[in-house]
C-alpha cells in the first residue's frame, strides 16, 4: 500500500511539473475559447494585435471597446475570462523574489560590462543605451543579437533576436564576424535574427503588433530598437507638436514594456543625445543629454550612457537602475564585437619603456613629491630601483593591459600638466575670490528684488481690491439704469392697455359723434393700441384687450358709416329740391342748369366729409378701413345714381328718337363720356386717394353705360348696311376710343368695357353681313348679257374714253370690270380697317377664292359667246387686276381648314358585318371607340398662291394658242423631219421602209422645195394678217404696255425659234438655188417685223 501511494504521488508530481512546463510562457489568445469566448471574437482580438491572453488582460477596457464588432457585454466577458487565466492581483515579495531569481541575463560580450550589469542585459525589462555617435551603441546591439542565441550556461538566452532598425545601420556581415568569435554557425545566426526597417513612427508602432504575433509562435529572447527616438525627431517638429510627440512616444514605450512582460524578452533600445548649452558650459565644457525627456527616463528600467575613450576603448556608465549601483566599465570594440581590453602588445610595451627613460631624470612636482612621500610612509607604494621612478620590470609587472596603461598615462599627463599650470593657479584663486564677492553682491541684489517683488504683489492686491470695488459700483449703477429703463419700457407698454378705459368712456359718451374734434384723434389712438397688441400677443390678457379694442373700432366705423350716409342723403335732398325749384321736371333742365345743380351743389357736401374720408383713406392698409372705404364708395354711388340715372336715360332716349344709328352712337358715347368725366371729378373731391381706382365708380358708371348698350344693341343686330357698320367701327375706334380716351384715359377708363363690348357686337354683325355679301353678291352672282358682252364692252368703253376728258376716265375703268371683281375689291377695302387681322384674313381668303372662281366661270361663258382667245384675255385681265388690288393688304391669304374624315368607317363596317371584328372588343384597335372616331384632316388654302397659279396657267395657254395659230405649219414640218431622222437612226429591218426613208430630205413628198415654200408663205401670211389681230385684242384687254410686252415676249421667242429650226434644216438639206426659191425671211428681219407689230 505504501508503495502504491508513493507511485501515485510521483505521478501527481509529474503531472504538476508537466502542467507547469506547459503553462510556462504567455497563453495564446485562443485559450479564451475554452472560457466561452466565440472564435470570431478571438479572431477580432488577434486582428487588433492582441495575440496572448496577457495582452488582453493588460489592455484597458476603453481600448477593447474600440475594436470593431465587440460590444460592451462582450468586453466584460472577455476581461473576466482573461483575469481567470492571468493573475492580476497581489502577490508576496518572497514569490516575486523567487520569480526574479529565474530571470535570464544576456551577456554583452564583455566581462567588465557584465560585472557592473550583474550578469548582462536583464530580460523582462527595458534597457536604454544612449551616447554620441561612434560611441558603440549599434555595435553593442549587434553583439547582443549573437549572444542571445548562446546557451544559458554561456550567458545566452537560447532564443531568437528581433531587430527594428530606424537608422539603417544594421549590417548582417557584422553578425557573421561576431558569430565566428563565439563559435556559432553564421547561417543559423542570421536565420535566427528577425529584421525590420521602420520608416516612420506609425510604422514603428505597427511593427510591435507584428512582433507580438511572431512571439506567440516562436521563442524570442531579445528585442532591439535602434534607435527608438530617431524617427520622432523628424516626424514631429517644433514646440507645437511636442505634446503629440511625447504622447506617441509614451504609447510606443508602453507597447515595448507589454512585450517584455508578456513574453519575458529583453528589450534593448538605443537613444540619441543632444548638446546642452547653458552657463555651466563656460567652466565644465559642453555637456550632452539623451532626448525624449522624462517620458523616456521613466519608461526605461536601466539607463546606460556610453562615451568614447582612447582608440577603440569605450566607457559605459550606469545612470539609473532600480537594482544596479552607479559604476563605470571599460570595454573595447573589436572585430568580434564588444570585448574586454586586450593585453599590451610589444609595440605598446616599447612605447612605455621609451617614456620611462624620458622621464626618469625629471623631478616630481612639489605636491606630487609630498603625495609620494606620504604614500611611502603608509607602505602603499611599490619599491623601485631609485627614488624617482621604478625600473621597467616593475612597471611591466604593474601595467598588464591597455586599461592600466591608459590610466598610468593619464596620471603622467596630469603630472606634466601641473608643472606648466602652477604659475596660473594663483590667478585662478584670485578670480575665484572675485567670483565669490560678486556672488555675495548678486545675493544681496536678489534679496532686494525679492523685497520689491513682495511690495509689488501687495500693491497688486490693493489695486485688485480697489478695481473690484469700482467694478461692483459700476455694476450697481448699470443695474440701476437697467431698472429705470425697464420701468420706462414697462410704462410705455402699459399705456396701450391703460388707454382702453379712456377710449371706452369717450366713445360711449352721449356727446361723442364723428363731427366732434376729439373723434379722429381717439380713432388714431385706438388703431395704435390695436396694432401694438396684435404685434405683441405674448402679453397676458392681450386677446381680451384686443377683443375689446376691436369692439370699440367697430362702433367707431359704424358711426362713420352713418355719418357719411346722412351727409350724402342730405346733399341728395338739397339737389333734388333745387331741381324741383328750377324746372319741376328733370327732362326740361338745360345742360348748364343740370351741371350747376347736380354737380356744383353736391360738391359742397365734400368739404364736410373730407376730413373723415381723408383719415380713412390714409389707413387703407388695414382691412377694416378697406371695408369701410368700400361701403362709403357704394353709398356715394347709390346716391349719385339716384340723382342722374333718370336724366341720363332721358337724354339717351331723345338721341335714339331723333338720330340715326351712326349719329346716335356718336352722340350717346360723347354724352356718356361727359357724364363720366364730371362724375370722376366729383368723386375725386370726396375721395382724392381712391379716385385712381376705376372699380370704385363701377356701381355708378356700369348702369349708365349698360343703358346705352341696351339702346344700341337692338339697332345693331338689325342693321344690314355694311357701310353703316363700317362707319360705326370707325366712330368707336377712332373718335371715341382713339382720340378722346387718349386725352382723358383716367376718368373715362370705366367706360372702356362697355365701349369695347359695343365694338365687339359691331364686329360680329359686320363679319356676318360681309360673309352674306360675299356669298350672295360674289359667289352666287348671276351675270347679265351685258356683263358677258366681250370684247364689245371694251370697244365701247374705248370709244367713250377717247371722246371724254381725262377727268371722266377713272369711273369708266370700273365699268369694264366684271361686277364680282368690283364688289370683291370694294368689300375688302371697307373691311380692312374695321376688322381684326385674323377675322379679315379669313374673309379676304374666302372673297378672293370665290371671286377667282366666279371670273373663271364667266371666262367659259365668254369663250362660248365670242372666241377662246377672248375668254383667255378676259381671265388674264381680271386675274391681273385682282392680284394688283389685293397686294396693298398686309395679310397672308392662307387659311388652315380642319375637317373630320369618316372615309375609313366603310371598311370597318364591312369587317364587322363579315364577323371579322367585334364592336365590344376593347382590347383591339378595331373597338367601337376607335372604329367610330373620325380622323382630323388639316389642309392649308392659300388664295393668293392659287390666284398666281391660275394666272400663270392661263398665260401659258394663251401663249401656246397664239404660237400654234401663227407657226403651226413650221412646227408640223419640223416634227415630221425629226420623226424621219429618228427612224433612220433606229436601223429598222424593213428593207422597203429603209429604201423609202433613205432618200434625201428634199426628195420626200412633204419636204420638197415647193412644199417648204408653200408652208413658209402660209406662216408669213399669218404673221402679216392674224398676228396683228391678236395684238389688237391684247391692246384692247390689257391697257398696260409693259404687261403686253411681257405676255408677247414668249410668243415672239417661239416664232423666232420655229424659223431658226427651219433655216437650220434648209442649210443642211437644200441647195442655195432651192433655198432661193423657198424665200425664207431672215431672223433679224423677222424680229423687226414682230417688234413693229407690238
């Protein structure tokens, strides 16, 4: 049993050791999954650079909350799980001491340096190394990269090194040289060093996150940052960025300390220095200090200062450390890295011997001799060969290495320097005394300044208290002024509310009326109170006061309305009494008596109402006064209408009985404009500010003008005379609306709607009568025999014209026109100035179109009665006259006609009857709505273009008829010759036909010289006999010589062209003898004959 118990205890102890070995080092962050943390959250922690449980436990809660995707609840859960795995509480000093005994020290390569560091660079902490350039910082870092890979028993760390290079001074070949010194494989040494170049401070910080993830996977013993502060000197410049630089540097150093705590690595950082130039540099020389300030000093566990010695010797001094004493160590930078000083070489020993012989005969200075004597008395010196210096063997026995040599040589230099500097020592002493004296004087001055500063502080305290008292008094004065202003403002605001009682008592007083002198000032004060309360509704009970003020305002406005009505009624009564006393009958009053009674006496009432009405009009911006002004206008118009309505009706009725329609229109409008002007002048006396508004007098003017309209309209709609209607248009547009209203437009503006209404009715009636005239007198004109008696009608007119004088000739011109033409021109000339352009355009287009059709109809009748040539010349004559007469009208004779087309319905109905489509199938295009919907066709008719087209066609027809009548034989001959030539060129296979056609032209039956001479003679006879007849008819129909010339020119051209073609054939086919028998007329002679005919 005892044996089993012992075995079980051994197994438990073994398991405990295995567990402790497993838990040695940091916990990977994946172990949090065992505590219930999701793998996705663990991945987010790793992405944020937290690769170990220790890093999670050491991170502040606010930094964990910054990780995207992790809520506050998750942060609390993660921190609780991490605290269970990583102890964050208190522990005993004995446990901490036991843990520190296990801390590894990494050798520096120099036993002297390791001695003052108590074994080397401490892991789990930050060691700072600073010094000037070439003081050995980078060389010491290269040596540590190799020594950290040594076994633990050789002072190494059995781990890899990580090198962050901020200055670009890392050289792998130095690692190979140092590895050779320690007997390590160079390739393995380089493979075990992880190198990264830092380019800025942010990059330098990010490299630490990557380093943490690498340390989780591999054992590292050393982290080197060379240099930790170089990039901060360039990325942050000036005092403005000093705070940001120090904050960033503190976070970087904190991250390095976290790496040391989590992974137990030794963190070595190098630091640069800056020269400190101040007053002490005068005596002690320039001094240096590390950069980074207190942030760097507090973050470093151990601070080492390097400085240069002689040659390759370097001196390291412990500046600060929690467990190391201040001490210095000398070491040497050798090809194998940092090492102790080497033994003296033969060359160095020879130099020492030469120096010893050189100074053997020199006596010691007095002070050095005394020190040597005292040292001999104490038995501290080594016996030498003589009294001055020991022999070389003794020196060689003492100076065994370079360090001892440098120390001896330094003492020797001091002794030599003391001999030369002794004579200056008393000067130094004198200067020292003077300096002490000056220091005493400065101390007294400082004490005096302190007294003055104290007095100044006391004076400032008194001045401050005095200023405070003054400020308090000023505040009290300002508060008093504010209270006074507040009271004044309150009083000024309350006075509007206090006015209610005063205004109420005055308005309800039995003696108060509109004529009272206090009425208008009280009304003005009432309006001011209402405006103030409306603009300040925030005051208490403002709505109640506003309601009461409005009640008072309504009462005042009612009093004004009653007052105005009573004054106007009184004036009306006086006028009516004056009218009754003057004539007893309104109709019997003359215009002068009427004006003096109705207007002059009524104007006297304006002086009584003028103050009240002006006051109301001045406040027309408020809607209450707008209403009362409108009521006053209405009352005024009612009273005036009752006075003048009967008189105006009587006058217009008299005009209607005694005068015709044009005279009635002129007289009625003139009288009504006179009344309107007088009424406007009278209205301006009562309401000077409102007189510009035409609508104010509308209730008075509209009934009067309506009566004139009612009188004229029955006569207008029964008027059939177009001339009367045109005269009415001219009266209204020119005499009434044009001249008179232009001079008195303001006072007569109220009549414009009625006059324009009358004018619109006249236009409508005139348009209707014009269309009737065009239809009856032009389109449906039935010509008489004398209307179609051409050319006899023209011949008679020519005889009459030759017998009459020139003054009687102009009326006879229209007698030769066809009556529809004369009626068309007459009606268009009358309507042109009377109708609107759009209406006239339609009528003109219609009139020209039907006139042209009527003329063409007459042309056919004339051609049957006389000759076709007479019909053609008749048509040309009248179309030219029509074109010439409508040219002055500045309009377009084109009208767009719209009509409905139902032609497609037949095909749809057939398809419906065949059963191919349905009326009720709304989904197809053949539905009832689409089938029965007509098409809208637009067509534009231009009467002027149609007239030109008809004229051109008629002229061409006349030209061809005359040409054929004169030169038809020649044209037939040329046509036959052309046919023969075409037949010969076509190469017909008919031999008989070919034999006939192959004869010369002059041998053809139709082209013999005799036949040609015969046709030439016929044409010549036609030119001599028939062509003058044509010219005579042209002169009869077309009186204008230029018109005849234009029309005859193409006839002449055709005749000449026919002769030229015949002459060309004669030259080509006939002999000179034959041409002489034909007797063809020359072209120039022919042209002369034709010109003489014209």
